[in-house]
């Protein structure tokens, strides 16, 4: 597996755009940062490097879903 930093370097811009499409440009950075906090915890356990991009975007999608829930508390 590639180092996590390389994965983010390769996918970061697209991931930030994805976050913006899900939560709006004003909250995209927060969604991206939440993804960056969650993803490294699991990254070392991944087995299939081909699935890393979809896995990363899935985390971002889940964080985007969670954001309105967190702000309503």
C-alpha cells in the first residue's frame, strides 16, 4: 500500500470538490478535515489498493451525512 500522504496528495483536490458538492462550499473544508481525521485510523488495515479511492470517498460521504446531525445538537 502507498503511504496515506500519497493517497491524499493524489485524491485530495477531488475529495474536497466532492465534499463541496455534498455540503456546500462553506462547509467543504470541515467535511474534508473530518474525513482526514477518520481515514488514517483504518487505512493501515486496508488490503486492496484498488479500493482506496472509493473507500476514501465513502468516508467523506458519511461525514457529509453526519454534519447536519452534529450541528443540530
